[in-house]
């Protein structure tokens, strides 16, 4: 149906009139406004707790299905791993949609595409607990470096093992990560190693640089901006901001590690130089974001 200009103007002015009445009613009854804010906050605290429970239950269910059923099927390890990775990706997508639907987060994405990458190291800054999920939901054939407690956790250990994820304290970390990249998998890694406490802190460690140099792979940077900051290091699950969290995810074009280093230098110096270059890249992008928003 085509809306005539006169009708469009009428709808516009009608919306303005309704908005004006709504604002006037809130100004006239500030207690109602405060009550709505409190109800919204209580709902988001409840939704956050419920989401953690759902996450744990789904992880347990997938571990049972893949650990006890798919694990014994007469198929190759490679095919079994593809099944696990695809299931994780689609499950994470649904989980993030659920977080948006109940009003906990709002996600916006810009820049290049993560789908279709092969043999890339995908790096990101690490402001919150669920950063990896935003990348996992969009990246094909992903491999993660995960903390050792996930390998001991009975809920997740079968899942991360079948997915081919790599423990971060393994002596074979460098070799395993290099082999995964050279086989065509995309490796997700947070150069900081842990969640930061400030957007511009960005204390990059050399682990990501060492892997990139060993595998000689392209590096795809993802910049995550979360406002207000939530689920930071040290936060309890119920310590949530007073408003819905906005997540901005920007995927940049792949970087060539050779543009940062002099290959004639010792490998340790190359790793140091690459780490410094990647950090400067992120500092610049995070600063640009802060300057272009009201955050």
C-alpha cells in the first residue's frame, strides 16, 4: 500500500502528538517513571540469571548428546568435529537472539564479514565475559583457545574437546594453534589473555603474535565496544547496568603480519613488534569510537 504525502504527514504529526502526551504524563507523574525504571531493572536482573541457567543447561545437554551419542557413531573425527562446531555456532546465534529479545543487549555489526574466512587468526579486545559468543555466532569453522577450567568442568569438557578447542596452559599450545590455522580453521584469540578493566587499557600479551608468526597467517581484527560496560572482570552476575547494554562489533579487513615486522630480526623481537603494532591498532580504533559517541 502506497501512503500519500498527506497521510504520511498526518501519521507523523499523530506520532508527535502521542509522544508529547506520553512525555507530559511522565513529567506529571514522576513516580510512575521511577517505578517503570525499577521494574525494568528487576526484569533484566531476572533475565540475566535466567540466561546463565539456560546457558548452563544447554551446554550440559550438548555435552551429553555429543559426549555419549555422537562420540560413538561410526564417523570420522573430522566430520564429528564439523557437526559439533556447526551446532555450537547455531546455538550461540539463538542464545544471543534470546538475550536481545528479552531486552538485555542490543547488538550492531559493521565492517567486513567473518563468514567465509579460512585459516585466519581472529583477534578481539576483551571487555566482557561473553565476547567470544559474538564472534562464534558469525565465524565458520572456529577454533578457540580456552581456559583450563573449562577442560575440568564436567558440563563443558566433552564439548570443548570434541570441538577441537585448545587449552591455554598446554605445552603444545603454539604447535596446536599453528596446526589448526594451517589446516584451514579460524582461531579466535584475545591478545589481552583476560578481560580488561578499562576500554583503553589493552595490555596485549605476546601469545597471539607468537602464533601468527609461527603459522604465518592473516590476522582479522574485531573491535568490540560495550556500553555501559557489563560482566567485567570481578563483577557478580547480578551487577548489571541501569540500562540495556549496547554492543558494537566492527570487523576490520585482514592485516598482514609482515607489515609490522622485519623478518631479518630475531623472532622474539618480531613478536614484540607485532604485539605493539596490534595494540596501537586497537588503541586508535577504541579512541575513535569513544570520540564519535556519547559514551
